[in-house]
C-alpha cells in the first residue's frame, strides 16, 4: 500500500517523559523545552498533567508551566486530565486538547489508576462531556495495547473493547500505546486494526516505547496500515518505570530520521530538535537517549 | 506479501564485532564466545579474518581460534579472506565459507582496502576460484550499499554494479550492508532490489547497523521484500569506527526478539543468546549494547 506522505508527531516529552524522571525539573526549564520543541517545528506538544501532586509531584507546577508558555500559532498544547477535578484545574489554563488515560489491561488499570476499565470510563465521561461542551478537543490514551507488565500479552479484542468505550463517551481520537515496549510489527498492526473498528485512520495514533528496540519497526508497521499520527519523546525522555535502566518512549529524533529518510514530511528541523534534546539532557545531567542524537552529536564533534 | 516464516542469522560478532574493539580479546575467550553462540542455536558464525596483523591485530590469532574451536554439526563457520595470501592461510583451518569484502562506494573502497572497486574484484577473483575449486562456499560482503562516510548517499546502481561484478567472478551469495547505519526502510529496499538484479532472493542477506537506530525497521523492510538471511552481532559488539560512542552492528538479541514476536522462527534460544552476550560484555567490562538484553537483564534482576 501507499505509505502516508506526511506524519504528525506529538512530542510527549514534557509530560510523559519528565513525569518519569526522578529529578525535579523547574517550570522555567519545562517552558524552555516546550519553546525549543515548537521552534524545531513540533505542532503538537503534551505539556503537563493535572493529577494530584501527591501521586505525580513532577507535574505539580502545571499552572505555572501553562501560564508562562509563549504560545505559537498552529501549535496544539495538550494536557492530561484524569478526572473532573483535574479537568477543572486544567481548563483555567486553556489547553487545546485534554487527554484521558485508559488501559487495555484490567490489571494495569487497577494498579495504575485504581479502578477497573469500566469504572475509568465512568470517571472519564463527565470530563469528556465538559471538554467537548467547552470546545476543547479530547484524546484517549490507550495504554498496554500489546502487552502488560502484570497480565502479559493483551488480545486485540481488549483494545477493541476499550476503543469502543472511548468512542461511546465521545473521545475524538485515540492513541494505541505499547507502554512496555514488548510489541513487534504484526502485534502492533493487530492492536491498531482493533482500534480501527471504532475510529477512522485519521483519529488513531501510534505510541511506541523502545524498551526492546522495536519502536521504529513498529512505526513502519503502523505506517503500512496507514497511520500517520505518532507520539514520541525528545531525547527519549522518560525511561521505563517498569524496568530500571531501560529505554521508554521512542526518541523523537530517531522517529524523524526514519521518516525523513523515507521521504515522509514532518515539518520538523532535525538539527533544532537535537538541540532541544541536548538542552533538556544537559539539565538532567546525561546524554540524550537517542541513537540519532548520539550519532549526529558525534558527527558535529568531528 | 507473505513474510518469510523462517530466518537464518549469521552472527558476525566474533569477527566484525571484535575486530572493532580496542581491547585485545584472548583466543580462548573468542572460542568460548563461538561455543556459546552455537549453543544458543546460531547456525552460522563469522569467526575471524585472515588479514595482515599489521592492519587488524585483533584477528592475529585466527589460526589459534579456528584450531581450538570444537565444531558442531550443522553450523557453518565463515572467515574473511581479503586476498590470496589470506585465503591460503585460511584454508589450513578448514572454514565452511570464505568472505570477500567489497564496497559499493569508490571512496570507501580506496580508504578501506586501498584500491578501486574494479581492482578489488581482480584481487578477489583468484580467491573465489580457489575456494570454489576446494568446495568452500563463497560470500561477498557489499559494504556502504546505502551511504558512505566519504561519498554520502550511494545510488542503487552502484550496488547493482558491485553485485554484478561479484556474480561475474563466481561469488555465490552477497550481503547488502548498511555499514554506517544511515539507511531507512525504502532506501534499504532499493539497495536489496539492486542486488536482486544479479542474485536470487535466497542468496541475498541484510546486514544493518544500528548507529541511527534504524536496523530493525530496515530488517522489517527487507523481510517484506522476501529476504530471510540477516547478519547481526551478539551484544551489539563492534561499535562504529566512524562515530565514537555510537552503535555498530544491530544486536542479535534485538533482531531475534522482533522475529520471534512476529512468529518467524530462527532456531535461537533468546535466553542463552543473552547469556552469550553477557559473557563477552563482562569480559569487555561493559553492558551488552542491546536494548533487549538490557530489558531482559532488568527483568531477571526483578
């Protein structure tokens, strides 16, 4: 089949990435990171979340970050809102899109958000309703769509079930996330096809973790199904909370290198993106967790 | 198209990997590495090379390694022989296959083996002739089939040209190598298709470097063209001589994880393969350069 000629990338580094970092990152550093990402051409950025600071202290500065952010035309700023309280806090900061976060695995849902999948949908429904009434876009993150740290392999039927529930409550688009990175090309295609039972191709995005180095192969597999929206994290920010020392989100740099090499446009300037990754990695006191960044920085150093 | 249901992997770690390591590795450690690889189910192993120790001191122990090796039925042991002198030294050690090493880039050929592509073929011809007369299989490594550190992008026509020359002198099968890892799926497919102008699908293997993290996506792209022979290096041995600190050969562990996840058989036991990678990495005083090994070792550690 004809592959997409253009891909839209949501950089989730400031939220999904930094949320998993031990070291606290000041609001002004987060704001500069977002500015650098939009400067590099990212048109969608997941900025922060509105979760209890008791659970996620890394995002306690959500208001400060969102208020300080110099917004750029054409860029969509999304934030995570797990419940109505979070939504009400978020709405003051005028996000373009809110994200509700469900799981295709019952065990993961219980461990991660302390309720069943069905209960999580009941919790999300008023959030989605309120957002849509306010003209704010709604995305549904579907985690563990291929494998779960507690349940092991996840059947595509579970993904279809969750996607159907998301659709029922009015979620406009969904992410098919391989949260622990165990997915391989065919499994990922089956998870995407399950989501496509309820959502159009334009409303499904791929979110792959590189824990087992499979993220770009999975991206190619998703492109072959026609998916053209992807999520990634600059400098591979985030690590993997389920495996110490392992890689988490695929690095945006690695994704962009592959897409550009395939003649697929992203609107992103790879050199500026590498600079953004160096900026935040320097702050965190380490090297970017991106093979492309490593190779290009070596090249720059001669 | 239908993907291959079975893949054959040549582990090139003992030769292509260890050749690029600064630290000298004793012959007995190399022998144990090969034993561990065949124990894990590898049916083809590139063991050593017969090059002047002035240029490649890492392989000066070629006779010692080949003579000490307890051979296993059904395993093919290949060695690199750049010229007739090398071949004559190699043949005493009864390799199953010899490898001649050409480049699709003129500049790389000049810098790497000090002669033009055409001259390299003249040099290889008597080696190939002698090997075939002795009933030894002959493989032709084609380096820089996508990009070259000196010339930049390499046109598929250059790959077809080299493959045609290899075919003319009797080389039985060829590797399409992305030596500097800049290839992306479509480019790699075009390089393979160029090789297929002269060789049957069964006689073409993919050899991808992970310097830019693209190797598994490129493997998937090659599988989609029907290629079912691949080369990789346990623990990602080898680094990349053209970019300090960067990754070289794709790790066999990462490749096997993807293939098994896709239901493609390899005959390899992933856990034993990880152990082989830990063995040599421990000797080299570092962690395996494989995301799968990292993730599985974290899992083992609980």
